[in-house]
C-alpha cells in the first residue's frame, strides 16, 4: 500500500514535465546512511546480541523529480523520494519483522551551472514527511503505525550528456527529518520498552544517488 501511494505521488509530480519546455525529469535510486537514535534503541531491544543495529544504518531510496528552469542560473524542483528498509529477526520462538517506509516530497530551489554536455545543480529544499511501519511480533499478523513530520535537505548533483535529451545523473544530499511519534489507526503509540515513551523517527542522513535525467533545454 505505501509503495502504491508513493507511485501515485511520483506520477502526479512528474506529469507537468510532459507538457512544459525548459524542464528536467529525473529518476534515480541510491543509498541513505541514516542516524536515528530512537529507532536504533527500539530495534536493539528485539535484536539478538549478534545482530544489533549500528549507529549508522543503510536504507534504499527511490526518487523522481520534475524541475523547471526559471533562467540560466536558477531552477525550482519538486522531488518525490521513497526510503525503505525491512528488518527481520528470526528465531526458534518468534519471528520479529519491522518494515519501514518514508515518503519524502520536497520543494527545492537550485543554483545551476551548465554548458554543452553537462549540468550542475546546488539546492536547498523542504517538505512534509510521511512515515509508515508494519511490525509483527511472534505471530505473522502485523500492526500498522504511521506518522507525519517535515524535512530539510541540501543537494548537489551533476548530469552528463549521453544523447540529445538523456543525461547520466549522480547526486549527493544531506537530510534532516523530524517525524512525530508513530501511532496505530486506533491512536496507540509505538512505545520503547526500555522507557515506555513513544518512538519518533528523527533522522540525519547522507546519501548518494545514481540515475537518469531527461533535460529539455531551450530550443529543443
């Protein structure tokens, strides 16, 4: 369900690029290296001693972006990114599964530098965040939790020309996401067993992304 919601959001964001000139469409995937202390403490309560969560964990991200170039120096972009990770601790007595997803739409302002064959962008963005978790303990019946918040990011990326419109893409970003406490549909909070307090997903991450950009330059 959460992946279907992300795909709908992605299509909605990228649709304007079909009809507007001087625009970019980008598809990418990559890795985020996240530090989330509350989540780490919670998961380590269930983890076996041989498989504790590290201070920095790796998450997969899929993303798409539509950008419109205002002039030869500035561009605005609307990005939809989806970050996910599934953690499984099987044992003889139980099978603990924690399936996490975070949808991250962002409005980004870029400073750009471009010439024939390449385009560099440096940007700052902000947007809402939507976290979804499915957790199962002992049995295979999962309980769903969700939460909202906001995030900010810094980005630097480059595109190198492969053909008339298609460019190879590489990007780097830093993100901070402030996510409120996770709660079920019945308004029950996901609690840390050690502290009996609600779990929030405040995270700081650094990421690297690879993909493809389609750039409609002036005159194309």
